[in-house]
C-alpha cells in the first residue's frame, strides 16, 4: 500500500487526516494503517457514536466527544457522520475519500460482515456484536445500507469536498485499494501562513 501517495506537497505525512467513504470501503482499515505508519492517533467515529445495545449517542454529547478527540495535534479520523463533520474537517489538513467501485465495496462489506458475525468480536469496545439476523435479515442491515448509499455517498462527496469552506484541505480521491490510483487536489494555504513561512 503506497501510503506516501497521501502525503503533503513536501513529501511528508499530514498531522491530521479524515478518511471518508461509503460503508464497506475500508475506512477503518486504511485509517488504522495510516495512523500506525505516521504515529498519529486513530479515532473511529463509530466508536464515539455507538453505545451498548446499539443505542445512539445524543447529538450534543457526540459532538462533544468528537471535539475532545480532535483536540490533539496528530490524528486520523474515520467516519462519515454529518452531525460532527464540521468539527473534524475544520481542524483536518487532509481528506482521504475512498471512492471505490461498487463491486469492490460490496465484496469487502460481505467479507467483513461474515467475519464479524462468525468471530462475534466486540465492536469498538461497546459490547455490541454483529449477528447474522441483524446483518442480513434486519431492515437495519449494514449490507443493504452499503448498497443503498454507495451512489449517494459518491454524489455527496463529488460536490461537498470541493465547496469553498474546505479549500484549506488536501483532497485525496482514492480509486484503488493499493493507493496506486489517487487523484490529488492540493489545499490553499492562508495568506498569513504563507507570509509566516516566507519570513523564516
């Protein structure tokens, strides 16, 4: 995996990344690898949002949790939560958008879900577990959610990432799991930052 393709214009890793993409695209896997490789903290928004028994944290509490987690100087956040997007994105230096083909996402989602159902692993230290019933038969099925929202996420990030308020961010649009196909849009530095650097 060519993580250096996600570095800044000077060939160095950013201090603060946000990884986004549809469910099953591999956000947590990439964020964990990127955090380990750059010695940054890995923050999973799912872990801050989900309480035991699949209860959802109240919005104000969730935003406070995200703000606290993102108060540090070095981290990699993964997750799509719009209710806390402004908090993480304002402080981030780069967004990594996993824009993978539908068949790749669904293959990964099926494999991950089956593995979680079989292993009964504790998700995000919350006491929650994936079950075959919830994953495949429930109306809240993550499989159906991934299939239903793949196109929506693609359309959302195709416009959202290029809105004026996010021009400070380096945008990495990733189209392959090995990071060999990455479209990069470099963020604009503020005049004050540019002037400070020129005075050094």
